């Protein structure tokens, strides 16, 4: 679980883009009247968004987005059907408004917290069944002749006069509030595009229902909610292409593109985790992954305006745009010291690749494998705790000069400086050029 600093620029950007921008754009277009939108254009936008969204979700195997889109589409069509195409203050239309207003945020909140199951037949069935039963429930309580519907849809927790500004019953407001908080919490914990999209799609659905749930404006808001969800698929694909999945840092592809934007002056630092192979061999690859995540999180906090990339294995690169080598050395020293002083608690669980799997594992179900791994861990509890551990890093740094060195030459100079740092005892910063400087922390080599 990667904690997210709410006031961090990247966090705010991930929260507001693209969902917040799309919603604000919809509000401006629909409420300002600057751009007149015909009913035909709204209908075309509506069906295009949902068709394209479902197609994208299918292509990228995103069942959560697909069923979120289906939930919105079914809810809006049901609301129009039971309302007869016009606003009503009582009868089946009003009951459908209260029921759908309660069920939609609950469904979207659940889709946010469940794991992505993919589009296997059994996973699709498990998601379709709740939607089917909810549809039957809404159809039953909205039978012709019904006037009020179930009492729980209209429970008043506090003074109703405080809510004269809205069409929603209090249970619906509570459901939307809980769903919005849940989506925001998940985004702050994990920083995923899907969580930001669910939050803004909830806001768009709220606006659509507040507009009456039917009509041009409501349809446009529901379509915007679908567009925000569909955009999250593209955002997620971008993140997978340009970010390392383990550490969440920008990957080598992002690094290569960042090099094209560099202009002198700049500095490059190459970072390597000391004795990482020995650490992996001693404590296992799962613990090695913990080390990479911890080091990556520390590197991401580098001061001096550095941008960190994981370029492969245990190697990272930091780019300092607009900074000379002399300006960045102190920041690299602080980074080295911070990682040396960090401790983390690792669990040395048996490697899956080393556990005996029997004569024919292909005939064993995934659930059976999971049970056997659990029994193995419970049978040898003394091996499950590896204790407090720490790691150190070595850093080689180089900077651009007035002689017009190519970026490849600067990186090679940083690599040579890293080699010297390794050769001279590790846990130190070495810089390229005549101002070469060595520094090291404690003489203790860990792992």
C-alpha cells in the first residue's frame, strides 16, 4: 500500500485529471448556455460514450469499469422508463428515483473496493447476478399503482428542512457521501486512476440526478460519468506503459523520453542498491521486492528537484534538470543517509518457485496451491520472520558542461562514478570530473 501525500503536486494532478476537468467542462457547457447543445447531439454523445466505454473495458479486460458503465446505463434507462420520460413527484417514477439514487453509489463504491476479477465467465456471472436482483427489486417496488414505495428509502435522520435544496431523500445523500469518501480514501492510499474516476463519476451522477434524472442535462451528466470511467482505462494503460508496477516510479520508457527534454545545465545520478543479489539470495525475492519498494519510496522524496526513474533491476536514475553537479551533491548525500538510516521489517516467506509442488502441479487447482502454501507457512513459523533490516545505496553522479557533451557521455560518466563508489566500499556518493568527492556513512555493510 503506497501512501499518498494529498498536497503533493502529482497527487493533485492525478485526482483532478482527467475526471475533474471533464466534469467541470460538462457543467460549463450545460449550465452556462454558451454552447447550445441539441437533444440529438446529447443523445449521440450519450450512446457513443457508453458503447465506446464498454468496448474499451472489454479490450483492456477491465470488468470493474464495464460493470460500472452497465450500472449507470441500466439505472438511467430504468429511471426514464418508470418516470415516463418526464419529472414526477410521486408514483413509480419517484420511487425509482429514490431506489436508483440509493443503489448506484453503493454499487460504484463496491466496484471500487473489489479486486479486478477480469472477464472470465464465472467473474462476469458473479457481477451480473447482483445487477439482476437489483433490477428485479426496482421493478417490483415500481409496479403500476405504487405510490410511496418502501419506507427505508425515505428515512429522515435529521431535520428535513435542511435538505430543501435537493431532490434526494436522506438515505440517498448518505449513500453518495459514503461512496465519495470511500473513493477519496482509496485514491489517497493507492493513487489509482480508477479511484479518481469513480469519485468524479459519482459527482457527475449526483449532478444528473439533482437535475431530475431525466432530460437533456441529466443524460449529459450520466454520459459524462461514463466518459470519466472510460478515460480511467486510458490513464491506467498509460501508467502501465510509463511507470514501474513494483515501485510506482517512472520506468525506462519515461526515462528515455525525459532525456529528450533535457537542456543544459542538468545533472544525472545513477543509484544502485548495495549487495542486492546477496540480499535476494539470503531473504528471498519477496523480501527483495520489499527492498525495492522501500528504496523507491525514499528515492521519490529526493530534494533539489530531482526526478527518479527505475531503469532496471536494482538500478535507478535521478535527473536534475536545470541543476549543476555542484548543486545536487548535497541532495544526493541527504538521500544516501536517509536510506542508510531506514529500517524495515521483512518476512522471509518460502519462495513459490522453491516449494515442492507434487508430481503433477498442472492437475492442481489454484485454490489447492494456495492452501498448500498456507500450510507450509504455518508448519514452519520460525522461518516466517526475518527481523529488522536495512540497506545502503551507492551513487554515481555527473553533470553537463559547457563543452556540449552528449547526454550519453554524461550518463557514462555517472556510471563510471558509480563503479568507483562500489569499488571504494559502497554506501557513498562519487561524482565525475576533477571535483570528485567521496563520502560514506557507517562502515557497516548490511545485507
